C-alpha cells in the first residue's frame, strides 16, 4: 500500500523524465509563477505540462492501467471500439450496428425500413461497455452494449424488458438528470457542478482529483515548494471509512439498505457485500477494501494473490494464538486459493459476466444467495 | 374545485361509467372519475356472489334497484337498495351501491353509513375504503378520511387507473394536513409524472412543500400567489425537468427572500435524488428561519446521509434544543455521535428512538456503524442482520 505514493518529490529531474510518459494522464494544468525554483525551470525547459505525475511518477504510471482510470474511455481512443470496428446484432425486430472509422464511432439502429444513426461520445466501461447517446438534447443509455465474454453486442443490463415502440426507444433508454449525474460522476471527472451536468468540462475516467480532493491546490502549492496543503491521506482511513469512500460509486452498505436493493444484482456492490461478512469490522485494516485492492493498479485475478490477505487473520500461527479470544478460525480444507471457495463467483443477471461475491463466508453446497 | 358533484354521472350506472372509462387528461372534471370506483369494485369481484339463497321479494327489490340506478333515478334506487339491505343485511353489493349513490347525492353521512356496512361485511375492501374516505373528507372527518384513504391505497384502490386521480389528490391533502408532507409529495408526484395539472393541485403541492397543514380549500386568497408559484416549481421538478425547476425556484428565492420553507421545499425535492444536493438549500432555510427546528433537523439528516457527521451534530443539537423528542434529529445526532466516537451518548440517544420504535432501521444502522468502528464485530454484525431482516 505504501508503494502507491512511494515516489516523492526528491528529484525534479527524475520527476520530469518520468512525467514525459504519463503527462497526458492528468489534465490539471498549472502555470508557474516567475521566480519559482527548480520545478518551474525544468518544467519549462521540457515544455511539458505539470501534472500529478510530475511528482508521483510510479503511482501515475500504474494508475494509467487501472480500471477506474478507464471507467469512461476517450472518444477517439477506445480500445474496445478500435479493435472492433464493426459490431452488429439483431434484437427483436431491430438491428444494431456500432461502427468505428477514422477514430469516430457511430451507433445505428434500424427497423428494416428506417434507421437512426448517432455519434458515440461517451463509452462507459473498460471491458464490458455501454454507450450513452445524445439525441435532441436528451441522453439515452444504448439498448445494446458490448460484452467481452460473447465478444459482441447484447442487451444492456437492466434493459431486457424494454419494448421499444419506435427507433428512438430502440436506440436507447432515456435517462433522467439524476441518473445521468450518477453515471458520469462515477465514470468521469469534472462531469457536474451541483445539479448541472458539465459535459463540456468532463475528463474521461477517474482522474486523481476525483478521489484526492484538493489535488489541484496541492499541485499549485507544490509548484511553490509549499507542501502544507496536502490532500487528505486516504491510506489512513479505517475499514469503515474506506468502505464508505469506495462505496460512493461501488455503493455503501447504507445505500443498499436504504434503497432496499435485493437479489443477486447486489453482488456488484462490493462494500455492501463485504460489510455483510461476519469477519468485517470497521477498525481492522486487514478487512479494508485497501487490504486487498490497490486502486492504482489493475485488479489481480489470480486467486492465490489474495491468500496472504486471508491469512493475515486466519493464518495458522495467528489462529492458534488468538483463536480462543477472537474466535478466528483457520480453514480445515485448504490453505490456498481461499477466495475460490469463500468468495464465490456469481453470475450477474443480464450482465454477461460473473462478479466475485465479497460477502466472505463458509459457502454451503446448494445455498441460496444470501441477501 | 377538483371535486365536483357527480350525481349525474353516477346515476347512469355502470354502463355510463364504461363510456367514461378514460379520465380527462387534466383534472378539470374529476367528478367523472368517481363512478369508476363502481367499476373497480366489480373488477375486484368482491361484490358478486355470496347471495345464493335470495328470497323472491329480495330478488325483486334488487332487480328494481338496479333498474332504477340504470335509469338514473337515484332517489328511487337508494330507497330500493335500502329496502333490499333491510331484508338482507349481509348483501355487500347493495350496501356499496347505496354508499355510491348517497355520495353522488352529496349525502355524505349516508354514504359513510352504507360503506361502513360494506366494510363490516368485507373488511379491507379497497373501493369501499376509498369511497368512505372521500365521503369523510366531505364531512370534515379528516382523520377518518386519512385513515381510510391511506388504507385503501395500500390495499390497491389507486391501482385502478380511472380512480387514481381523485383518490391520490384527496389522500395528498389529508397527508399534508396531518403533517406528513413528504408522503403528500409522493402522492403529488403521480400527477406531475402524468402531466396532470390544475391550480388547486399546484396549491396543494405548494402547501405540502412549504409544510403548511391548511387545506387548499381553506387557504386564504391573499397568500396563494407564492404558494402556487412554489407548487408550480415543485410540479416542474417532479415532472422531471430539474433545470426548469431550478430556474423557477431561484426566481422564487429572489422574489421572496424571507418567506420560510421555500428552500426547505426545494431541498426536500433534491434530497430525493441525493442528500448532498440538498444540503445548501437546507442551510439557506436555516438562515431564513433560524428558529425552525425542522429545518435544523433535516439539515442534520442530510449531512448525516452525506457522511458529514461533525457538521450534522450541531444542527441536530439545535433542532433538539427546540423539540427534544424530534426523531429525525435524534437519529442524526445518534449517528453523528456514533461515527465520531461518543458511543455512550450515541447509545443513549439511539435508545430513545428505539424505545418508541424498536424497528427504526436508521437507529439500528447507526448502532451497527458504532459497534463496527469500536471493533465490536459481533454486535455490529448483529445490528446489520437486524436491518437486513427488516427488509425481508
């Protein structure tokens, strides 16, 4: 975890060299007042914009590959569409085509007689991908999405029961202001001001300042060698705070409870599921989201990677020493790939994908998904 | 007036109702909606059957009552239904038609009496509950009206589209009168979503939004302008045009900077979509009306939802200083204390809530958070499971 912020501002030359490769990562551009020392001078010399990556080279580099960074892909550089220049599917009496040419993507729906084509401006998701479309000033969630498991188009999750009456309805589901705000605020940066969408200012994916509030001020001050305005350290949050912080988008336990969301669809809401685990407690860093996941890095899909995290509590030595007092058990079946049994994969209804259930438990054969 | 005499419509009976199946798009002639209660009753099926051993005299009276009703002769129909139910007091259908016809004749006590017989025979019959609730509204028995309309809607009386408008409009008024403003707004939401508007309806929505328990019909003309304008802004918001509503509310704030509960109204609407969006409005309300305990309480509540516990605590304290047992403020205070480390006082406050309402989910959620932060794993898990159990 400490490696996330490992590279400090020791060497301006080092910062500069490293920043060249990731300068485009963060579009927080700040000018340098005259008379500033080395950082300003070297930045000018290289003619590179100063970004978070100027100092935080390592974390910026790794974050450039992290899923949250790609929660919304840039319009002219979307790997999914660039590698799939023509996607088509028949859905009921409508046919769909998503085509990409010269970096521009379009979404077409046809009923055999007429067709409707709109440009794609917003690509949600790095693997599975849904497109938000604009028509006549309204925003729509495309009725078909791309799913890597099928390597093709399918019905967008949640829209399976939609019965389109015309081409516009077949194109997509009209989304409300509030839904739009939620979508963009969790997939992009600077997408809104209060209740107003600011799509003209939007930056795709989650930039540093989306989580690190105050990053812009810090960068401005750091350019003056003033480090008194550091953003709040998220590393110091306890498990409860971390679950709530990540839950802003991944949904908190409170949010799911207050909305009475039920069923296997809630497997997507990892903080909620985690807090339903018997072993979760808010003041224990070993069960924090961050104990297993580094948000600045891609998710590790190797089950064995997580064994050490489980063993931090359930390890043989620890279990022996504290078992009587804390009732922490060690597994009688296996000591490796714990998550393969205790955090089963659950098929998301209509999602064309499985999600890891973060409700850690002893899974009994044939059990009903525990809400 | 949204409630017009409906005698003409009702006297034409079921066949007439069927010709009037679709309610008007606006609420200008709502009287035509009511006969559909009759149809709804038939659709429910509870009026038919159960009269296998009818005496010849009863059969004759019942047939003549139906004929009188079909021909539009309301007084005669009421008389004949009355005779028939005296012969056969367990004839629910007869009582219901009496109730309906009495209502249509503006004889509301008579309607209440007849419908009470229906409900004795068929407890919980949704159409009878709703119609009795409407009758009680007309007699000024508002508490009874709220009870019956609320119960009727819970049992599906508003599921019949042709009855939905009149039932929801009256229920909304009764909810606002009882101080259940947010519940009232949820009823008004139906009209906005369906683009049904009317000056009385906008006034009613404005009153609910501005936390005024006066009924629209009793509200003085001189105060209407601002309330109706607020209702219009709220209506635009509830119909889905948030930007349009934002403009209307801002104009209202400029024009009426000292009128209480305008910011409160907008804040409540925003709260439905995101507590953090509402916080600024509630703060403005507290500035306009510093002694408004409800404004302090809802500000505390919104801050609590947004996880801003240190800010929530003084607002909750301010509310409780004015109204010591205000539940919303107690929850906000209890949760804030729980999250900021004062477990002892948090437990005291939350237990006050739970003593009144053992199933208060927010109180259990606060306890879960408190135990979790304190490292009390089993207690936290227990409280979470209590909350999950409440959802099932």
